[in-house]
């Protein structure tokens, strides 16, 4: 970047240009606003007094965006009724110029582009209007009427005397960002994206009254004041950002922008509420230090059941505002999202899509602010009502707050009380969690699916084992003989077979019976007897076979005698039939070491029990979770 | 392995199934009888089976 230098036409001081394309700059010494006219500079005005600097960015700050280095060379400061924001003019190493916006420490980078279509005029633009550019859905999330407050440094155009202006901010579901700027006769379109402070890798930042990197603030950046109503001491930790501060003694809500802290209103509190995290506490969440600067209680009376939750406002002077919410011992760490989630349908339920994640609507409430304490970057008001919608994708919760002025989306992630206590180094124990919260992680949810995968592997092992056993099993036939039996003969039915050798290690023996029965039955009382020891295995088998439309039974049957030790054996057989039945021919076959499928089935069932139990517990947990939602069975039956 | 306890349990179940196969276990109800006299070979009718000696109607048509 070349740095040509010229002399200020007002005071003669050297004015250096960081960017050769600058049209306007300011003299650092006499604060003249200078505009280039050919080779000369012309003074067109003077920079007025700017408000207290609260942005960590300053002219000269360097950073990286999409792997390209940039430097901050200029600034426009805007103000509107509820605050202000900076548009920092940034110039990249390749000479490209863009804008780094800092609105209450939420950052976006955008570039001037040629609009893909004719943009609507300022009186036609309104919230919720949609644009589709390059296949991306942009939604107008706010229309702000602001006024010029001041300029500094180098700008790509003349900009110093403009008054009231209209800006329309656009968001997408994937944190892209746009602004329609009505400061010119033809609206200008800037497109870019929201960025996290850390992702910009900023250096040469403004040093406040503290020294330290972002997230490592010293404990001195506060303003000490007194309540004009009762004289109680007040603390302003986010001076310059806060719009309201509430006196904990007399419950006066004060205008934090007013140097005299004018009383806006007083609210009646039945009793003073002591936050479980004291205001002024400092804690480290996700690697960043935050101060607890505000506390509010909000309530609903859905289904005539009054319910309330606490919200803690956290502040870091580089990364801005975050929230901790507490309901029945369940915590969420929440940040506003610079996006407009796409509304979708998830099965039968409404949903929202944000940054690739799908969220399902959980409940819709009307929240009323019932108690406030500390400071806030908005104008708090006890009794203020906002419509809220909560969408969940466990462990995240996406909340939408709708007021007359704006729609604010925020994203929360579940935290346990123990995590909060550790983060803020709080004494004692956190309030115990009661019931199941909307986005509380299910203790078995992830386990069930991974357990089923392990189960699948084990079941595959069972099948493989069964194949191997059936392949290598001996199934040696040790005896086979055909017999006949006639019940009408009246002769002794029982007999013994020839002896046969059963070899090998103790294993089973299968005795199979094959008959020629037809519409008849037979019973075989049998004993497998060891010839030398006299040990026997006594059992009976019924065989019946009937034909016809409702035929049943089988001509064959078998029995497995377990754990038979090797030796010489014989069978004692006593067939029995109806006394008037025809004679029967049957074959007895005896096999050694016959595989049994029963134990493989038992193994399979035993393997299925743990994942099935885990799935059941997860389903039960989900049932309890959703019983608190708009989609509980109770609500469905009511409707 | 994400579920070591379940994996150990699964391996034990597989070992149980393998052992049951090797030992030739069976779910069939079989009475073990000790000291059956050798005379059974000569006089099979004298042996009283645990399952014998009573009439069974088999549901025939």
C-alpha cells in the first residue's frame, strides 16, 4: 500500500494517505475534513466531538478476512434512537475496499456490489421482505433510520454532511449479510457476512483503560455512579453500550446514555430477588472472560400455569453480549445469531434451518419481563411482553423473540449447573436440575445408535460362529436301524437296540425318529443307557401326523440329549399307539455332536437386550421432554 | 470401541454360545437316571420309564 503525503490546507500538518484511492480524509491535528480536488486537498468541514470510544477497533487496526490482510483506514459513525454503530472502511492488500461494521460488538464485513435487480425505494422497504440473489434467500430483518454522527480517516467518497438516512439490514440462514443504503439517490447494495471477533485476527486494537488481549480483561473497566433517586452506588461495566441501568435498592430504571442518569421509570417488586450469580461476577465461558452485568426474570402463564426463568447478561468489551438462562436448575449459554433462519417443515412440526442445522419447534410463549437488575444494552421495561418461539436441536436451542420493533434470533447451548459454577468459580452447589429441559442432552440418545452398531457387529459374529460350528460339527451317525410296531399284536412293545460307540469329548447326542404315520399318533418312551456305568437319560417323544385341510404334525421328530460322556450305549425303546391303530414302520438314527441353533438364538436375544433397553430409555426421555412442548399428547387431544 | 462394557458383555455371550455348543448343551427336558440295572438288556419290559405308563391322547381326529 503506497502512502502519499500532502499538507493540510488548514493547518499545514502532513496528511498521509494509507490508501491511494481515498477521496476524503481527515487531518489528525486540526480535525479538518479534507476532500481531494485533483492534486489538491480542500477543507469541507470539521469533525465534531465524537461520543466515548467503545469499539475496540480504530484506524490502523489490521486484520484478516478470508485469508486476505486488511487495514482499517476510515470510519463513519452512525447514531439512532437506541444506539449507534461504526462502519469501518477497510482496504485489503490488493487495493480492494470494503466495510467492517461494528454494532454493539457484533461484526460484519461487506462490499459494495452492483444490485442484481432494481432495489425498492426507502418507503417501500419493510421488515420480512425477501430477496433471492444468486440462489440465496435474503430477509430484511431491520429498517433503521439513523443519522450521521461523525467521520474519521480515509473514505472512498465524500461523506460528512449527511443527516437522516435509512438503512435496511438483510440476513440469510447461513450468516450472510447485506445492507441497502439509502444515503444516495440510487440505493446502494452491500453484501458480505457476519464474522466472529476471533476470526478477524485483529491487531493494533484500541487500548481501553485496561491492558490485555480479548477475553482477558482487567477488573477496572467500570464507571462508578450513584442512583439519582436513592443515592445507592451503581456500576456501569458496559458504559457506552448500555442503554439502561437498574438500581437494586429503589428499583429505578435509569437512562444509561444520560450523563445525569435520568430516571425513566420505577417498578414495584414484591420482594428483592438475589441472583444466584451475583452481578459483577466474572467467569470464563468457551475460553472468553465475561462479566455478569444484568439480570432479569421473565415469566409466562401458558396453560394458566405461571412459570418463570432467569436471564443473566454477560459482557466482554471485545466480543460483546452473551446470556445465561436458568430454568429449574437447567442452564443455557446463549448468543444472538446474525442470521435469519429459514422456516421449514420438519415432519408434522414447524422447524427452522440455521447454518446447516435443522431445528424443530418446541413451544411458543408470551414472555413478560417481571424483574430487572443491573445494566442492559436495550431499554428495559418491567411488564414488557415479547412473543417467543423455541426450536430445538439437542443440545442447542434456537429462540426467536418477536417485538413490535424487531425479530431477534438467538442460539443457546445446554450447560449443567456444575459447568456454570466452575466457569464463575461460585461457592456451594448449583440449584439442582428438576425435570427434563427442552434441549437437555438425553443421556442415552447418542449411545443407543452407536450401541446398535456394536450390536450389529456382535450379531455378525454370532452368525459367523454358527456357520463355523455347522461346518466343523461332526454330526457322526453312530446308529441307524429300522423297526416296525403293531399295537394289535399284544406282544411286549419295549425292546433294546444293539450297543453303539459314542466317541469324543462330552457332547450331545441326537436321537431322530422317522415314521410312516398317517392320520395317527405314536409315543416313544426311550432311555439312552450307558452299558458299563448304568447311567441313563430318560425321555419321551410324541409323533403325530394328520392330513387334510387342517392337517398338522410331522412324521418325524428328534431329541437332543445333552453332555453325553463317551462310552458304549444302547437305547431302550417302548413304542405306544392306539390299540386299534395300524402297524407302523419307523427308523431310529443316532448322531453325535449335533449343532444346536437354540443357543445362537439365545445369544442373539441376549445381545439385543442392552441396546433395546438403552433405546427404550432414550425414547422414554424424549417422551418426557416433548410432554412439556406444544406438541404434547395433552395439547394434541385438547386441539 | 465406544461401549467397552457392552463389548465385553457381547464377547461373554459369544463365549457362552460357543461353550454351550462344545459341551453339547440342549434345551430338551431329559431325566438323568443313575444305576439302571444291566438286566434291562435281558428284560426291557421291566424298566419303568419316567415318561411311560400313562395314556396319552394326542388330539387325533
